[in-house]
């Protein structure tokens, strides 16, 4: 059978026209409708403007920053338990080892509970009235009211946040270690019950207000521009001055400057110093509140300032005619850590080295020369190292912040103006801590009494206060 291709092509074309006809008709109708609909618009022009409103971007915590801050928080706890316990405990006599560790541990636990009940809201809560705002926050976050797993806390970078619970926990460890440092001046003679009363009163009237003044938006020294990266004023000057006042009010240990009161275990003290140095990276680098270059700067400064201070302290011993000692090494490590705390993110490495070396010399003079001459019994040199080292570090930060020392200060940095601010912050902290500590100590004296009996002091607080011995051999 034959097909005529010409006819077949015509037939296909015809079918195509038939199929396409409805489409042509629909297009024509659509055009007609469009013309009809548009006709009134020609007569009455209407202009419609659609403006796209961008959705507000809500900052979300970065998992890396969150993890970094959680680790930093645990490292600060390591500084206390067991770092500070071993450092202080090794410096005491055998009969007071457990009591020293127990006082630090119990004060730490108590501080944590006080912090979440009302300490956090006093330091970092909602704004108080205008008259109180420079000194404390409001009480709207008592018992951490309103804080949820989705709540966030700001960092120093716009748009970067961390979970507020992490910030609460991080700052909680700072409160705990600060009150524990104070106890270094009163060990071997203070009642355990007095320690607990002192912890409650001192945190309330001394630590929380100073933390707010220095670190909280609206705080007195925060608004003045005082530089304190990780706690030179808030932690070390505060604790050191308080330790001195507490030691003077409490009085000297029986036999002080007459009987031998040598450390019973420098081995434990060295272990404690090592744990403190490791934990201090959480203390200093964590104060950047995020894993960034500022945290890295704080980290390297914590290395080099501490190394310089440790060696300079032993050199100072040698110049004074003594052998370089393990105790000197440990003391220098702590002095360097204390001094670099306010400058950790506010100085270049060269400035940190200078600051550590200067602090070691000044602290050594206070511990080896000034304390024996004045005769006060600061048992474990809490003032001589933390108070004096904190003062050197806080004032020195106003110098090493300059770009000439590698600091982050700009070309227009006014060192003189900054030093005035630093001196004001230091001076106010000294006065506030001294007065508040006197109130806290006398409150403890009124409620529980301060000192153990002479019999218990001679026997040792391990047995007399806790019914235990550190060593049973």
C-alpha cells in the first residue's frame, strides 16, 4: 500500500491547526480580559508600592563558643577543687590540712548556691533604679527567674551570644574562687562556722557590688572605661585586701614568729600551683566569652607572664642571698597569674612579660620583707601575692594597653587618662573591700565567734573542728 507523502503532510498540518485552535482562542480571550480589566486603570491611575521589610535577625549561640565557655567554666572549678585546696593545704601544718581543704570546699559550695539565689541578679540582673545602677543590678532574676535554655547573654562582639546559663555558671565560679582566696590569710585558727557566715555576708556586700561596678553595663567603672579583662580588681585586689583586713582582726596564730610553721608538703603545693596554672587558662581566655583572637591573646599572655614571674621570683631570692626554692617557683607562678589577669586580653606578649616580672619583684618584697617587719599574720600570703599582685597588674594594665607594648590601644590612646581611671578603680576596690570585710568579720564574730579555742588551735583544726586527720600513720 502506497502513501502519498504530500497528502500525508497536509493532513498532519490540518490536525495541528485543529489542536492549536483552542490555545489560540484562550490566548485571545485572555488578551480581551486583560484589556477589559485594565480599562478603568487608564481612567483612574493607582500606584501600588510593595516594600520588603527584612526580618529581624536573632543571634543564635555558636556551638563552638558554647563548648569553649563550658570548658573554661570547668577549668575555673579545677582551680579551686582541687587546685587551690592543694596549694593552700600544702602550705599549712599537717594538723590543719583537712580543715583548710574543707573550708575552701564548703565556701565554694555555699557561694554557688548564693550566686543562683540572688548573687547573679545583683551583679548582672536587670537595671536597678538610677541611683543604685552604678553599684548593683535589680532583683528581677532572683533564683534565675526568666532564664531558660533559649536565653542568651551578650559577648564583646556585636551579634555574638552564648547561652545565659553558661554565663551564669562561668561567673559563679569567679565568685566561688574569690571568697576561697580570702581564707588563705585566716587558716589554722578560724572556726568553720565563722567561715560560712563570713562567706554569706562578704559575697553579698563586697563581691557582688564590685563585680557589677567593673563588669556590668551601667556599672560605675565599666562606664568609666576601667580595664579589667579577667578580675584584677574584682577577684585579686578584692580578695587580697579582704584577706589582710580579716587577718588583722582575727589576730595572729599561737606561736607566730616564734614556733616553726613551715609548710608540711611543698609537693602538694607544687601540684596545686600546676593545677592553678592550667585552670587559669579558663579564667583568662574564658573571659573573652568566645573562642576568638582575644581569647588566644589572653592564652599566650597567661603563658609568658607566668613564666617570667616564676623565674624572676627565684632570681630575687638569689639576689637576696637565698637559694632559689620550689616555694619561690610556686609563689612566682601565682604572682604572674595574678598580675596578668586584668591585662590578659589588654596587652601584647611583651607587655605581659614585663608585667609578670615587675609583679614578682614587688610581691617578693611584700612577702619576704614587709610582712615580717609589720608583723601581721597573713598565713598563706593572700595579700602579699593576690592583693599586691592585683594592684600591680591593674595599674600596669593602663600602661601595657598602649600599642608600644603590643596592646590593643589605638594611636589616640591616652595613657595618663587611663591610669587615672585605673587608680580610681583600684582605690575604690581597696576601700570597699576593707570596709565590707570588717563588717562581714564582725558579723561572723557576733553570730558564731571567730577563733577556735587555744586548745583546738594547738591540737589542730582537723581533729578539733572536723574529727578527722589528713594522715593516719
